[in-house]
C-alpha cells in the first residue's frame, strides 16, 4: 500500500488512438457496401491491384489534397502512391531509397514519434539515428546543418562514396541522409514548424542530398485556439507541407540539373481521419519518387497494399462523406476536447509552474499537448506516481527520445497528454489528478 486511495476509474492520457465514438462506421458501411455491390469496383478491389495503387483513389486524393493545401497548381495523381499507412510506408521508403551503409544517418527531430525508431532500426540504422533539437519555431536547422557537415566529412574520410548493399535501379536513388519530422501538430510535441524553418529545411536537404520524410497525419485536425472564433476555417491548411515547398522552391524539385526525385516526401494516412484499422494511406512526392516507391518488392508482388480498403475510401472521398466527417465531426469534437483539457491545464497546472510550447498560435490541432514540468521534477517519477496514486496514465518525455541518441535532447521534464482517446468528460479530471501529484511532490520538497 502506498498510503493513497486510488481514484476509482482509470484515466488514460497516454493512448494516442481516436475515441471509438469518432469512427465513421455508418459512412464506411455505405462506402463499402457501394463498392461490394458494384462489380466494376468489387472485382478490381478483390484482385491484385496496380503498383501505385487503386487509380480512382489516387485521383480523389490528388483533388482532395489540392483543395486542402491549395498549392499553386493541382496535384497530379502521378505524385500519389497508395500505401498501407504512414508506418508501413516508412519501411517501404527505406527499402527503396536507403542503403544502410551509404546512407549515413537518420536525423530525427527530437522529441520524436518513437515508434518510427524501430522502423529505421529494422532497415539497418541501429546506432545511426541522431537527435535534432527543436526550438519554438520547430527544428533547429543550424544545428542540423553543422551535424550534416560533420557526418559528410567523416563519410568522405572513410571512402563511403557509393552505395554497396543496394543495386543501382532506374526507378530509385539512394540518398546520403534521411530526415524525419512531423512538422504540423507534432506527435509528441504538438508544435508546428514555421514556414521559414520549412523552407530552410528543404534548402539544407538539397545541399546534403537528404530525403525529408514527414508524417503529415494530423494536418487536417485543426481548429482556432480562440474558443469563440468563427474564423479561420479548418477547410484549408495554414502552411504548405515540406513536399509542397520542395515542389516549388527555387525552380522546384524537378528543376534543371536535379535528378527529379526531390528532397521531401509526405506520408499521409487515413488512420487519424477515418480509422487506424483501415491501414491505408498515401505517399506524395515527385512523380519519379512516387513511382519508385511503388516499385518496392512487396508492391511489385501483387500491387499496392490495402487494395480493397482503397475502394471503400475512394467512395468515401467521392461522396464527400470523409470531408464532412473531418469538418463537421472531427474538427469540432477535437476542438472541444482540446479546450476542455487546456482550460484545466490553465487552471490547475500553470499555477504550479508547468508550461506549454507555442502559446501564441491562432490555430492548433492534432491529438496531444506537451507539458514542461518545473525543475527539478522528473517526468518518469511523475508518471509512476500518477499511476500508483491517481490511477492516471501519462506519457513521460524520455519515451520520445531518439533510440541510441537519448542524451542529445533533454526530455526528462516533459510529459505528453493525449485528448483524443479518453472520454471527454474525464479529460479535465485527468489534469486535476496530475496537478495533485505535482502539488504533493512540490510540497514534499519544501518540507
Ligand atoms: C507521427 C505519426 N506517424 C505515424 C503514425 C501511424 O500512422 P499509420 O497508422 O498510418 O501507420 C502515427 C500514429 O500515432 C503518428 O503519430
């Protein structure tokens, strides 16, 4: 017994899943039954598909993204390749575009989506993942530039000038460096990278032959910070993705003299806007990159993943049901959940010295909030005590460290809390329980 009476119901602010009430079951039922009752859809849906994926879905995604991101010209479907979701496709990108010796390092913005680390390690990058710190604007590009320079000097001194483990193939290239980031409403830091940093990151990637892989999986889950605001609308992105910047900056990714593979790719996913069980997503990159990605061995053998689900999602976008679900259900519901949690944070945690990043944004989004605890509090101890004393689960900062380079960025005093999974009525209560633990720890220190 620890001497505290456990609060009755478990509150889980760690789990980064959508609450079951937010799954578009009815819409998917209609979309799937429409697909399965029309042989023109069900037959291709149940057979092997084309390598870049179900063509109507590629077209619908291209139109839908063009509308949301509003790039200077429509996104052609050839820039899109259907995937089994962001995680599965990260593995595919590594299979086609990296060589575990020639590709020197994977540069990961830290804190990072920790589950990506294993995907990199599975592809031979154990010991070569590197943390890149963030500041209030997002990734620290100057830090990255210096580190890339040093890495290049070392590779040259070691004579690492050509890929040795992967054959040369016309549909692919092997990049010297990989950069991994979640630029908008990041998991876990909730930060959004500024436009200036996005542009600088693309420039540095071009200088060092790096491929920036971004998981743009939360972009559409956005709402105004001001609870009473009617504008801005959530129907358009506030910032271009890195892949959009690479497409146009200084002559674009396919500028004269370039190899036309580009230096940024976007991993999109239906996990957060339809349901993670769909295991369906898309890659956007240059036409050459998207085609190369579709030539990964596992897609050459039978076509892109998620063929049948692609037909359902294609119907879902064509009918406008997915867009309505995002704009009329997800955005307002997550906004309400966010505001409930943030009000509790303002009332109970800020007075204890807890702080939040990027507090002056007018649009926020995603699934998470990122708390900095007052010194010398340690997040892992706080997380242990919230579980033992308050039946509350939170995610301690060190969980989001880059594997093998944990020390470069200090995450000891950070805590991630998620507002997408737990019942809405429990979010404020969860924050109050966290505040009670922090308050008790502070009191103990003073006595
Ligand atoms: C940053 C990030 N990338 C990828 C994923 C997983 O995406 P998918 O389900 O499409 O593999 C998540 C889910 O939590 C995530 O937060």
